[in-house]
C-alpha cells in the first residue's frame, strides 16, 4: 500500500511496517506464547497505526498524530522487552536483538515525521 500512494513518506512507512511484521514473526519463533502475547499485540497495534497513516497520507491528511502514537506503542514494546529480560523470560542476546530492531523502527518513524 505504501508504494501505491506514491509518496516518499508512504514508501518509508510501508518499509517500517514490513520490518515490524518481520519482527513479529521473529518474536513468534523465539518467545513462547505466554511471554509474547502482550508484546505481539503491541506490535500488531503499531502496524495497524502505520497502515492507517499510509492510507491517510495518500489522501493528504495529517499523519503526525498517528506516527506519534505508533512511536508510543513502540516505547511500550521496549518497556515490555526490558520487563521480560528482568524476569529472566528472555536472554540478554535476544533482548538486544529485539531492542535494536524496535529502536530502529522508532528512529525511522521519527525520520518520516521530520520529512512531512
């Protein structure tokens, strides 16, 4: 969909969405259901917000609030990753991988916000 709206922010948001969906797949492979359900729901929610932002962007609507909400969701993901690490539910190595990917998505969204 990001490519179909033919805007640079739309393509960037679509790329971020794909990265988050790939992260979701990775989490589902690496973390047991009981420990991942909240984390997965936050990431799914973030991808839905990005999808809405892509759609609104294609109609030249303001998307800054949607992007800020997406970043807030990702901040909650970071908190949950740290909580799982503190409780010994995931390894330090896995936490670092997850945090790196989530922080990258957060940074990429900030770049999109700055470009609009």
